[in-house]
């Protein structure tokens, strides 16, 4: 993917089924150092509602973005 003109790779390492039948994809960003100063663990939670992307570092959620449902 490309973010702010920088190429990034987000490798999914685990996929889990959520209790509400949604899916949770998690892994590490690669290429975020040039954008954020470091790479992060991410969790993308996709349900029948909105998609939520959370960014984690050192066991602390740094940022959460919510996409409008389609």
C-alpha cells in the first residue's frame, strides 16, 4: 500500500474469528519508519459494521481509525 507517498507493506500474521462472526487480521507494518519513525503492530477488525484499524507499540494502542460502513 502507499500512505503519504511512501510504500508500505502490512504482513498479516494471524487471522481470528470474532464472537460476532467478524474477522480480525493482525501483523506488523513495514515501511512505517519513514512516515511515523517506527513500525507498528496492527489489528484490523472487520465486522458487518465499520472496519476498525488499531496501531500498537509496546503493548499500548497508539492510534485507532474507524472506516465508515460501506
